[in-house]
C-alpha cells in the first residue's frame, strides 16, 4: 500500500516538475512553476518518509531542519551574489550524489554483494565521479565569484596543465573499470576511495584555469554535471523520478551551456581547456588613439536630446550595484519622452540571465529588456548607446581582429550608434586584458568613475537644478 | 532486480522532454531557471532519506544525513530564491 502511494507520488511529482519548467516560458506564468515544483517535491518527500523501512525519524528530521536553517539565509542573499549561490547549490547537489553513492557502495559490499552488478556499479562509479568533481569544482567557482582571498581570481595556468587534468580523470575512470569488475575484492575499497580523491582533485584542477569572463559557461556546465550525477544516482537507487528530474536539470544545463558558448563563439573544450584571459597580447599595432572625456553635464544633454537611448549593462554594473541608479535614469529619460531600451548580451555578467535579474530587481519593466539579436538591427537608429561596465561584449575587435581571443564572438553593435557614452571605472586600458577600440572611436565619449556615482551625478542633472 | 532498460528508456525520454521544454524558456528568466532546476534536481533527497532513515549501520546513516542536509538546503534555498526573483519581473 505505502509502496503504491510512493509510486503514485513519483508519477505526480515528475509531471509537476515538467509543468514547472513549462511555465517558465513566460514571466507572467513563471511563478506557477514554483508552486508546481514545491508541490511535487513535498509529495515525493512525504511519500518516501512514510515507507516502513524508514525507522530513524529523528535523523531525517534533524537533517531537514538543518537544511532549512542554511537554506533560508541562502535564499536571501543580495541579487549580485546570485552567481555564487548558484555555484554553491551545484556543489551541494554534487555532494549529495557523491555521498549517497559512497553509502550505497559500502552498503553493497557489507550486506548485499549480489546487488553490485556491473551495470549498477558502473552507474555508481559515474555517480561518485560526477558528484565529487561537481562538488569541488562548484565550490572553487563559488569561491572565485565571491572573491575569496585564498582562491586566485586570475586564471592559473602551467605547462602541461591539460595533460595533468585529463590524466587525473582517466586514472579515476581506469580505477573505476577495475572496481566495476571486482566490487568486493580486498583492494576495491582502497580503489574506490582513490576514485573519490581523484574526482575531488579533478574538480579543483578543472576550475583553476577559468577566468571571470568564462563563468556563465562554466556555471552552466557544472549545472549539467549536477543533473547528470542525479541521473546516475537514479540508476543506482532504481528511481525513475530521480532519473527524470536529473535529466531535466542536465538538459537545462546543456542548453544554457550551448547558448553561452555560442554567445562567445567558443566550444566546450575551448572553455574548459583554453584558459581564456591568459595569453592576451596587445593586438593593436600602429597609431595609438586616445579617448575623449565628457562631462556629466554634456552627457546629460546628449541623453536628453536623444529619441532612442540604448543602455548596455555589463558586469561593472553589478559590481558597482548601480542597477537602482540605472532605473532612476531610465525614469528621468522616459518621462522626457526618450525611448530607452536595454541591450542584454547573453554572457553579460557572471551567469546566464544575470543582467535581467538585476534590472528586474530595480523595477525596470522586462518589456524594456531586449536580446542582442533583436537590438542590433536597431543600433544605427540609436542616438546614444550608453555602455555601463560592459567591455568585451561591445568590443568591435570581435568582428575582424583574428588574433584577439574574442574574435568571432557576436557583440552588441554599440559602435554603430550615432554617439556612444561609456562609463568605465578605470582609465587604465590594460586592466580588462583586451584593449577596446570602441572607447577611442570618433563618436565615443568616456565618463570615468564608479558606475553608481557617475549615474547618480547624471540623474541629478535631470533633477531640479539642471535640465528640464 | 532492477530493470535497467526501462530506466534508460525513462532517461532518454526525459532528456528529450527537458530539451523541448527548456528551449522555450524565456531568455529573461535564465537565472531563475537555473535555481529552479537546481531545486528540482534536489529530488535526490528521496534517496538520502532512505539512506539516512533506514536501519543501516551508523556510518552509512551519517553519510545519508549529510546528503539529506545538502539536498534539503538546495530545495529550500532554490525554490525560495526562484520565487523571490520571479516576483521582481514586472511588465510595467
């Protein structure tokens, strides 16, 4: 009887999870998705809990309470910290898979050796490798995003890095084959622990050479791994629900990774083994042009006289927490009859959709947020393109500079606007790694300073004293 | 005995459903999508409940309890932050 309830709950939960994702196709219905997800999850948990084999209720209760105690504060982080939180949750997902895999193996060896068939052992080894590499890899990614002191921010590379990385993974896989074939051999336990250690090490090594600009892709790939580790766990535990939910998560991570890679014109292997941001030599030969600075007053005037302003936000807006000031500027301009649109590059920020969430937080209506492909045809009609803390995604070098690491990457055509205003924190051109000739174009004017401060000054120009 | 063929079958079909559904997700919502799928894949919690709560040796139950804690954290923070972000998306 309880078994049938569990099966029914699993079917319902699977259907609700698919609906949850389906409703995400429109911001209007998206919140139904959360309700569907929570309902499915609650059903599945309760149906599992009432099974007769669960006898240690205190343990289950304690772990659930602890999960709430950590989960609730984690859901209240500032939105600029959402990339870190996401990476951390991939780490937790990987850890859960790795630990359950380890527990199932120990259990199998001590009590049910007959259940450790070659197929189940293969799934188990896959679960443990994927789980633990996702765990440490995501922890490293979260640490880099949080700018933890003892994790190097810059990509760390050394000769033979890829050989070492792949060697570690291959060693884990080879040991895995041995353990699959002899799960109860006297040495199998040691071999299993070594697999765990190698997977843990591989996760760290995988993320060390990754730079900030690659984070949206890397987070998506880790998302996919976390999903796949849940699938492998489903195979081990004979749970179709787990396989389904893991496959949904895995395919979501896969699609996001593909979109991120396309938006940077790079391949998976190139992101993971290419160490972006390390070998960038100044490709600009010939005459060195210099930037022109604009005053806040002048910039305000340009903006007010425009009929179409396109704002292009980047990671710099997130760092400066400038989204609320952006919204104030948006209000001032729309009040004066200026059309304001936001051009969102798929990899702007540190994770997929990062800019959209920050602007939504500041109450910018989502109808004003336009994707790169849709805004680009409009750029020649744009009077002022206002670049806020974006760099690579507006660098015209991506179109023709074959030697540049961003060559071939689709960009927002800010340079085609009649006038470009760019807010940049530092005058030092070399800091971002690649020189951006957009800043020295004839029709570009620079506003130097912290994005939040500069935007605050701009908004003040539109206030009582200045323009009206 | 586990019927691996039907498991594989479920995996392939679920992946195709996933690809079909995710492809239609609004580009505005990729960040909440990630936290939502993350919460959903924390359904691994059902496995952890069995490992932590059944009558197994204590070492194994400790592993299960830690896994259960990790999954539960993802469920709670994943759904809550998704809801918090989605509330912010307004048309006007």
